[in-house]
């Protein structure tokens, strides 16, 4: 990486939390100059306009989201419902991989009447997440683990809607109740889609909290 | 109402959709002047600062939301689950009572790292909605209609999270799939909380679509 490329990457990483917290229009050049310690000219050397930087910052945030939500998943042999529950668990554990809440929801809400490039990326991000979930449901249908007649798209919509809606409530209330309720409801609902109920599967998602989980649970500031 | 009061009210009504679509920081004085046809001085005569106008516009939007979501509910004797399903139905029928999506969610996301007055109002709005839902669940528990052990707070969180999350998905995708899936899932889940299953209750929420519903279904523009 050249020195110029490294600076460009540093700007993206420092701008991403600001855009995530304040939105595209809410984030001023002044904010970006303060976050990066660069003058306006320094920023424009790397990004011809604010939109270019916002797009790169959002792509960076989406990668952070994907990392956080996919990390350390169950093995293939654990089955479809375990995989779906693992995703729910990961979201509840790390709902905001960078300050300001879920970048997907923030940008979807911020850009749905606004910036078309960000809007397109947010749509792509939501649809990629839903497609991944639907694929897992299809695997479960093929293997006979998930009850016939279960609709992959409906399960994907249910998981994304419940988690994102619960995060919105949790952030405005300043506590984790809505997130915990969402996890519990999704566990019950997803286990209900099993062709044959098992108790092992449910226990998978309810192991003793890890050190990280305890840390997050006891540090409301980190969560906000 | 004096002429001054009427002008003030007109400004609030014209500003509300702009704030709902663009957010507090995303909405400029220029936008407000264009929407109201007033000069800066005319606006400042009625509202000493943008925040004052944003707060009044959000209160106006919250009233519109409450009107849309409560309208024409089932009678008391219909029971708790019918009341909850009616609320779900009303949300799906009119998710955006003014252009730009649900003002509660928009302001919750826009203000969670931002304006404290708007943040406080959004929190109040979400909690009032949840309290109304939890009260209905408590009625159902007392009357024996809803299964013992059902948690009022969890049901309230489930309904609000699923509907708001589904609206976010529907708006970014530009179709109503996520809203329809949310309605279906919530119908199944809420009917599952009945102490004694009935088929009448489910059919209540699945009557033939009204003229208004057909209009909304067939007019994606109105929905956006």
C-alpha cells in the first residue's frame, strides 16, 4: 500500500462512524475535517466529493457488519436452524459494529428519500443478508430439517425486520430489553419451523454467555 | 383561531413531511421556506429556531400516526387478540400517514445520536405505543383469553419491532412483501398466544381487503 492509499484508507475508517451517527446530510465537511485531522484540500485530494467518501465509508461499514454477523458460525453439520439462530445470536451480541447503530438500517432510513447511491447500496446490503438467510432455509427444506411449506423469503424478512426493529427500540430506550425479547421470540419461532422438534437445537443458542457477551451486557455505553 | 395562529398551524403542517423525509439536520431553512412559501423572517416570527419548528412538526406527525393506527378499532367485546391484530392491520394498511415513512422510526434513527428534544419525543412515542399494546395483553391475561405466562412487554416489543423493521425493508425494496410477511407472522404468533385457539379470531384480520387497502396495494407511489 502506498502512502497515499494508506491515507485514503485511514480517512474512510475515520469517516465511517461519523456518517453512521449523523447520516449523509447531517455530516458536514467540518465534521469530516475534525475526525480526520485534515484540511478541506487534503480530503478533496482523495475524494472529489462528499458522496464519494460517504459511499466508501458505507462499504467499509458493511464489511464490518458482515464480519461481526458471520464470525465463528456453527459448522455445516449443525443444520439450518442452528445457522439461523447463530446469526440472530451474533446480531444481538454485536448489533452496532461501529458507533451509531446498524449502518444498514441507518442508511436505509437516511437515504430512502435521499441520496440514490447510498440508497442502492443499502438495498443491496439488505437483500444480500436476506438472500443468505433464505439460502439457509432452502438447505433446511431440502434436508428435511425444516417443515415443508415454510417460505424462505418470509423467514428472511422476519429475522431482518425483528432484529432491526428491536435495535431501533433498544437504542432509543437506552436498554437491551427489546433485543433480548427479539432473541427469545426468534428462538421460539425458528425452532417452531423444525420438522421434528429437538431440545438440542434450542440449547445451542442459549449456552452460558461468553466473556465478550458479559462485557457487552454490563457496558451499556458500548452498546449505544 | 387568529390569523397568526392559523399561519403557525399551516407552517407546522407543511414542514412536517419535509422533516419526516429529510430528518432534522437534512432539512434546511431553504427547504422550509420553499415548502411554506415564506421568507426566513416570516418563519422566525412564528418559530424562534429550527428546533422549535421541528418539535412542533414531529408532535403533529405523531398525532397523524396515532389517528391512522387507532382508527375504527374493534369493540371492547372483541377481546385482546382481536385488538392487537387490528393494530397490526392498521399499521400495514397505513404505514406512512405522511410522506417519508413512519415518523417514529425516522426520528428515532435520526435523533438517537442527535437532537435531544426530538430524541426524547421519539422515545415517548415508542413507549406510549408499547404501553398501549402491553395494557391490551394485560386485559387478555386477566380475562383468561391470553395464555398464562405471556409477557406483555415482550409482545409489545415484538409487534413494534416487527412492524417497524418490516416497513424499513419494504421502503428500501420498494415493494410490500416484507409488510405482508410481517402481518402473516404476527397473526400466527399472536393467535398462538390464545389460551384456547379459535378460528373466528384469525378470520377477523383476514377479511376481504377494503377499497382503501386495494388502492394502497395497487398504488406503490402512495406507499413510498
